[in-house]
C-alpha cells in the first residue's frame, strides 16, 4: 500500500497559535516545516501520533517553543504533529487535530527556575513583547535542557 501524497498535521511555531495544515508526505516537506533535519518522537503511542521536530533544535539553538511534560523537557523550534501509520507518517484524524490544536493552542513563555522549567501560556503579542525584552537585555536566553533527546 502506498502512502498518501498529502497529510493533515498540526503545526506549532514558537510564539504563535497552533494551526492545522496539509503538507506533502515527503521528507523534503517535513524538513521544510521544521527548518532542518527531522527527528520523530511518539509521546502519545496510545493515540498513534508523532511529534516531528528539528533534530538540532537544541544545539543551534532554536527558540524554545512548548513544554513536553511527558519527557520533562522543552521542544525547541517549529514542530508538527502527524499520525503514526506504522512504517510511515500519515495524516491526523479530525479528533486528533482537535486534541492537538487544543493542547498546543497558545504560545508559551518558558522560564528556567530553581525548581525546574515554568511555562506560562500567553498570546502571540505578549510572547513577542517578552522575547523583545529578554533578547534586548541579555541576547537570546534559552532555558537549560537535557543534553540528549528523551525517548
């Protein structure tokens, strides 16, 4: 069975509301969304969904995006969520789209505190104001993170 040419995904960019999109079901299209080499993690195996992120997002470093409590970690850079079709990625169902749009809807301001990472949901405007202030004072300020991806 061949994989579909397009797939329905939820794209999550730093500082923006999550959005539904349809992308080509190719490695090149997936890399274009995340801005580099891809890595796939499956924090929700019972839901048959994968989170596709930039494999070098923490090294570059890209902008902190959203917390991922399942791994006690933060995703850096743009990522997308797609279905897990076994050997290939596939599109999300309507229910999955609704679930992940709700879960990642609002941008998060991510702060490193003495007791761990603190994520504050906000609007895109508030996120932009915060990032301008932080980057204006000290240059880019990214929270500490684990050295390697959690799987």
